[in-house]
C-alpha cells in the first residue's frame, strides 16, 4: 500500500521500510459562522467516514502509531502476560437466588466473553432463613448438577469483530429470556427471545433497539425502547410474544430532544415505570404490572429544574411511593435531595422522611419487604444504610461501616422482594472486590467471594491515602493516591486520572492491571475535580456550563500540589482521562503543558463546540443542560470557545500524547480526536511524540472481549511506561 499527498510514507507489500514521517492531513478550508464569529476549520473534512481519503488517513495514523511503538512490542507482551497471569480465567460469580434457581455467570480460559447460567435450588430439607439463601459453593472446574446455559456470549459473538450484550432479562416465571446484542459498537441492538424450557430461539426479533427489556408480570409482553436519529432513546414499545414487530404498540413517545426515555419496574415488581430525564429535570409514569395493556399515568408532572425518582414500598401495611427529589423544601432548594413518602393514589401529597443536608448527597432508595437500603455520599465516599420497616412505620437507620480509609460500597444484585440477606460489594484501591451478604436481622456481614488475584497478592504491600489540593478560589480538591509501600524518597512517576463531568464520581476501585504500574514504582492518583459527583450536587454544579473551567483549573491545581509536595515532578507526571475526561485532557494540554510529561486519552471530547453547535449529532440537544446552548446564547458560545481544546491549540511545546478512539463511536465521534491530532501536528512546536490510534471496529467502550481489552491496556501501559522512562523497569 502507498499513501502520499503529504500524508506520510507507508511500507508496501514486501517492503521492510517503516513509516518514517508522521501523517499530515490535508487542509480544506471550512468556515463555521456563529454570532458573527468566523472560525476556520481546516480538518472538518475528516468527519465523512464514507470518504476513502478519511479512512486512508486514519489507517496511516494507525500505521504510524504502530511503527512508533514497535520497539515496545516485547514490553506489551510482558504486560499482557502479567495481567493474564493474575486473572483466574476460569471462574464463577457468586450465585444469586431468583425464584427456584441460582443464577450466575461463568468465564472460561481462552474465551473472550461470559456465559450466563443457572442451576436449581437444592436446599437441605427444612432449610429456611439464611440457610435457604446461602449460595452454593460452586467450583469452576467441577460439573454442577442441573446446570443450564442460558446464553453463551462466545457463541453469540461468533463471526463478529465486536460484540456486547445489552438486555439480559428472564421472565418472572423463569421460562423465557429476552436478550439483545450489538455487533458493531454503534449501540443499536438486536433484541431476541429464547424459551428456556426447550432452549429454542423464538422467531421474534426486533432490530434497532436501545439496550434493555422489561417483562410484564405474566410474561406475555416485553417493553423495549428505540432511539431517534440522534441515538436518543425516545420511544417505549410493547411487544406481545409471538406476534410480528409491525404489531408492536407505541406506549410512550417523548418529542422533547432534551429527554431520554427508559422503562423498568419497581423493586416490588408491582408497578412498571417509564422514566424521562434531561440533565436537570425528570418525570415518571406508572402502570400496574399485572395490566400490561393498560395506560401509563404520570406520577408527578415535570417542572423545569426538578429531578425525582420513585420506588414502591409497603409501610405499615399500606402501598407508598418513596420519592427522592431536589425540589424546594421550606423555601430552600434541596440541592442534595431529600426523601419523602406519599400515597400511591396521591403522589404529590408528600411527607418528608429525610431532610436536606449540605454534607450528604442522597442518591438512591431500594425498598424490600421489611427494610429499606439508602445509598448516599458523605466526605467524597459512597455509603449505605439499612432502614428497618416496622408494623408502625420506620425503625432506626444503621450505616454500614468499614475499616478502610478509602472505599466504595454499594448494593449488588438483590432481585427478590422478600429475602433475609442483602448482597453488597466492597472494594478500594488496594482491596480486590469483595462480595458480601449482609443480614439485616443480625448485622452479620458474610463474605461470599473476594476477587482472586493469582500469583500472590498482599494488600499490606500497598497503601492508599487521601490528600487535598487548594484551587485558585480556595476550594479544597480531594486527591486519592495509591502506591506500593517502601518506595524511595523523592518525586515518583505518577499517573493522574481525572473526569469531572455529569456528576459522575470516580470512586476507589481495585485493578488487576494497575498492579503492573504500581509494582514498577509508579503512583496512581485520582483528582476529584469539580463537575464530578464526589462531593455533592454543588460540586457538580460548580463544574458545568458557565463554571466548567473549574474542572480544568482544579486538575491543574492537583498536579501542581503533587509536584510542590514532591510526590512527583513535571517530568514524571502523565495525565489520563477519557470521553468527557478527554475534554479535560485537551484543556490542560493547552493551559499547562509544562506540568506533564505525557497525556493519555481515550475517545476524547476535544471538539466540543463544533459538536454542541450541531443539534443533528447524537446527544447534542440533551447536552445543552450540561454545557449550555451556544447556538442560542453568544455568551455560552464565547465561553465554550475560550476553553475548547481544538480551538485553542497554539504554536508551543506540548507533552507526548496518545489518543485512542473507535470509528463506530456514537457518543464522541472519531472525528474529534482525528481533527485534534491533525491540528496539533500542524501547529505545535517541539518533537514530542503525537499518536492517534483508531479502533476500526469499535465504539465508545473500545474493543470488545477481555483478551482484546487486555491487549489494549498493555498497549497503553507500554506507551505510558516508555514515556516515563520505565520501559526497562
């Protein structure tokens, strides 16, 4: 193959020469005019992926990246082998009881994807209470009596370069399975059905669905969603099993492009729920599950800026709706949400149960037959509390406590309304995921499984801690750090991760692959910048729309703090972030390139203004509540243009950069990093490496299959270690 026109020199068949120059994208003058501002975009032509020149350019970049990293092949193989060696490749999840079966998933050595299984409950005679709910000790290499394979994703993925599972929903009687698959990465799924009594695939097939499927109580109907041209889930349909797709009934449609639509049920399964949500407003519709052909009715009509969620509980023998909301209470906006209850027949007649606190962000309420599980955040960490239900109402709440400085805890899979245990998951930066069954009646915490780490792992060899940086406006920004104990004094190589958007918290979590960095003397840190959800709703509000720059300056403050305190140094510091965190990476590359040796970014949102100006693109309209609407508001346009990474590239030295994207990404289009890299290459000074890697059969989540994902991690880690001078470590 040959590619010319200034786009680099590639090796041809049988030619042992390598790419000797970086691809140079041609420039095609395109004007973007808004609010009297004219922006010249020389690389907008790269948006047309049907253009052979675009594909040729992306392939040239891939070839250049491969050539520039070819010397790291041995290190990549070593890192891959380390990840693989730590992983128990043939394994089982902890079984979950549903009806008359234990449900679990399997993985097998050499297989890319999981296998979903179940086996019948065989309880000892007279077993009840905890004994009847104690999961069986299944062995991965031993035949399991009565095991039934519900879905083998490896078989479903055969013949496809990409595969991901969307819906996986068993009917209430356990006889039918609804599942959906995406084989291109564009997040449009094919919904299928299987009779679990016979193993037969049913004739019903529905193409172009969003992920997810909800059964009616009697198993005669399935509710599913479809998306509009902008990939927004906007319509709920009802399908009667055994009928043609053309006979499906449109149950609900939301025309307002700011709202996403979803469907599910209450935990009690007594009610079906349709959810509508923009970034700042929500609305719920309800229908009795035993009446699937009935009409949904609104719970509380939407009001701009008010978010709420609803679940069903039985309190003192009466059906109640439990409502988390952020409406005004006693004249004050409940930013961090409050919890109220209301009669099912009159949801607007609410009684406050838990009031507002500035230091606690209420996140979720999960009702069970005899208790509630409350999820919330305090001091930048997630928490859960158990709240017993009594004959007269509510008992005393009890928070679960753990002997860890940093941790993440949350409810696991708890599908049954009446069960004597609560499945929870606990992890930290140094604690492999632990699965517990908590017994509300006694307070016992029963360990069911800890994520295995083969080859010997001792959490006592590592340490995690919380530090704080001071932002320019005086705000304290939390930083989480993890490292191996006993590292030599002085600045250390450090990977600083950040996200900071959509109120998404980056909580402590364990990583098998990360051990390959920690064991080479690296420090891993997370900057919990504003725009994320770690510190409550105001933490998020102060890092979005017209305060978005706080996200970037917070990250820079964290980097400077780590340098000033000699945890690291600018020549030993690499920044990392993906998607909206890629916007953060692009912004700090422009604002403070001198602080970083390198920047690693996946599916980066680096051309936000072009995207948010185009309402025909996926997600744009719903994103206006997050970033502002630059089409309608010149001030928003000017503010976004002042930080947008693509518009603010300058002729100056930048850190080494590796950008990874997927050509079928529907959330952050491949064209954003492609344009960004092209413009950086044409503009920046210095000789630091600038690499773009485009996965030619992947979407927003990257490559599929665990072995392929490990190879991608190894590729990125090898680049990271090489950038920091640790390739031989």
